[in-house]
C-alpha cells in the first residue's frame, strides 16, 4: 500500500507535466494539439483519482497513528506502575546516608523528578526527589465495592487532604503561578446586539502560588538498618497525614481571605455569639445561594467541637431533628470536621463588636468575639488544589547523629484556594 506522501509525490509530478503542456502551448500562441488534448484529459483523470486515494490513505494513517499513540501511552503507564512497585524508599535513604548517591531505579526516578521541578519553576532543597507521576492512590473495584488501594510507598506519599477527599479539584504538573479566571460581574446579564459592556466587566483572576509544606520524622539508625518493606508504608502514612493537614490549614486561611467577610448571624443573643446552630447553617446556605454558588457539591466544614455541638443541636425546638444528620450531612449537604479550623484563622481580621449582628442589627454588647471560630460552606466544584512537582525529601543524618537518629523532612510545593470569592462563605461561632 502506497503512503499518502508517495501518492502526493505522484500527483505533484502529474501537475508539473500538465503545467509544462500549458506553458508550451501558451509560448507558441496556439491551442493544444490532439495528442496534447488527450494527455491533458488523462492527467486530469489521474489527479482526481489520486486525490481520492490520498484522502483514504491519510484517514488510514491517522487511525494507525492514534492506535500507536494509545499503545505507547499504555506502555508508559505499565512502565510507571512497575517502577512504583520496584521503588524502595528505604534503599534510597540508606544509599544516601552511606555514600551520598543513589543508584539504579531510585537514581532514574530522581532525574525524572528533578526535570519536573525545573519545568514547574521550583528549586527542590532535598536530597531525594520522587516524581509526581508515582505518587498517587489508585481507585479500585473489588467484588463490586469501590475503594482506595495503597500500592506501596510512592502511592502512599500523596497528601491525605480533607479538602480533596471532600471533592476539591487536584491539579498536578503546573508551572509558575496558577491563575484561575473569574467571570465578569455582568456575565449573566442579557445584552442587546448594540449594548456596550462596561470596563468593569473585564476578566479578573485568582492567583495560586506554590507554598512549601514540610513534614518531619525522626527515625533511629537502628530502625533504618533493620526495617523491612513495612518501613516504607509506615513512613508514607505519617508524611501523608501531616502534609495533608498542612494543605488543609492553608486552604482554610485562603478561604477566609477569599470570602473577605463573615456572613451575618441570625442570632437573637445580645451578649454572646452561640455555637453552631441551625440558624447559622441556614444563613450560609442562603449566602452561598445568593452568590450563585450553591449546588450539590456544597460542603460544610467546621472543627470537631463544632460538629459535636451540631450533633446535639435541634433544628426545630423540641422537634428531635439534629442539625448534623446520622449520614454526616447538614440540610442535605456533607459536613467534615478538621482540627486546623480555629480562631487563629480570623484573628487578624480585627473583629469588633459591631461586626457581629444580632437580629439584623449591629450589637455593642458581644462579649466573646476573641473566641469566635469560622464555620464554612464551600462550593467544592470551584476548589483547586495545585501541586508543583513531586515529593522532595531531605535526609539529615548530622543534626541528631550523637543520638543515633536520622531526621527526614518531606517537602511538597502546593497550595489550595477557590476560583471565586463567592464560592466560600463562613459564619463565626463560639
């Protein structure tokens, strides 16, 4: 079978012959001879036939090319999975401690990770780097039950973030500052054909910059020397939980800034802002709805003390309806607790007594403003958790060498925020 390129070469040759016939007749100021007329018809028929053959050949080549790309992608995936299964963090740590250099697969993965960091514009400070492509947790289906399969150290290094568990969008392979476009304020308004958009309608954006999250573990040199493959999973679990908590804490602080101000309370108390109650949760639903950000992905977040209170609260006096339902929802929306949601998130906003409203009017009699804590409702479709490069591990075998201890610090370069300020609302509760 001839390739499209070969067919195009034949077509070009015929076109050249036809052009020569035309130029000869033109230069002699005459019409085609009978032989030239016959040859012109033959060339025209051959060119049209070649056009059809070229079209069919190009379609076949495109199909084969797509299939080849698919096979290459599957091959790369299988190779990555094999690398994840063969990689040993324990080997990498011991090699660095003993000679300062990695070898084999661990060295290859280090080179790949450093390439990723360079493309992301990050300068890692650690001694061992692991590419982001290896740090994932695979969803599996076993006997019709969906779950998460932990497949070794690399997959276990993914930060265990409550924000992502609740539905935040995970973005990897980013470079530099990530700009999330925000729609113009009048994007939903109707305009006639001749109506002019105002300058205030220009696109704005929310910028997410990388932040270094560092988690530390101190391990005795004896444990490093004697540990088996279980060492990898234990270390991974510790790093995963702590780094995930750091990611969440940064997200809460960003959410408070994005929302800029708390939603006004519908409380009737004049002296003390109460703990989370049905009224406050309802106020958040109304506020997120007014911002056109309320949808099925909306999720409540509070600290564990707030949710404990919510479990015992009654939405309707003596009605026996708990604010927090048995299925972990409030008014049909999921609710998550987190220990990093505390008063320090709003301490720098300089809340005053006039900022907390009672029955729709400002109150000068609030006495517990310093202990207020945020309780969030967030449109999770608009939450973005970004990762620059993979995992960056510092091996410090000097600081605590006199105790026979190696210090390990795992760095991640990540950040999390909402694309629009209206996608997060919070109230302040005691």
